[in-house]
C-alpha cells in the first residue's frame, strides 16, 4: 500500500511520457506482486500506451497470463485450459523474449489433443477467465512433425 501511494505521487510529478511510462510499469509490477493481475495488466497497458516499445511491459503481461493457468483452467478441455499459454506466448513474442516463448510453447497441447477435442490448429478461441483475449490454437513444437 505504501509503494502504491508513493508511485501514485510519482505519477503526478512525472514530467513527460517516458517518466510516466516508467511509473506505470512500476505500478504494474507492484500490483503483480500483490496478486492483482487485472490492475497489473491495466497499468502495463498504460505504460505501453505512453511507450509502445517497452518490452518489459509485454514480458510482464506474458508472465501474468502464464501464471494464470491454475486460476483459469476449467478441466473440461486441455486445449482451452492451455489457451493462457497462447496468450502468454503472444506477449512474449512482442517482448522478443525467445526463452519465455519457448517455455510457453512447451505448455501447448499436442496435435493429437487438438484433434481429439475437435479443434483445428490456427482456429481462434477466447481464453475467457480474467484474460479475455482471442488467441490462435497452436500445437507443441517438439511434436509438430508427428
């Protein structure tokens, strides 16, 4: 709470978009650490609005999504449950973070799982949960040729 109060004051004192973006990013990190994912994403998006090249914001949003699996899974569809990893992958790609992209890819369903659940690779689905983003179904890359 104290950090949020100081960061809110810092936002009021920021003199340009670059400074404001940095404070919004710090607010996003603070909300993330306190478990408020929705507010963390909102602050990261504000930082991106002021500085669209801030890759750390994309990485943070990717982390928010990646770490939402347990919270968002419904247990009815492996493909749909893993849609949070598609959303995370897309944010990591915007951050050009190849390592985190690879980690997210390893969580994708297999082609067999996609087919068994009557989905198609490339089909668009909604992540639902708090994320609420449209994402494309992808298969796990290490099994892509099988």
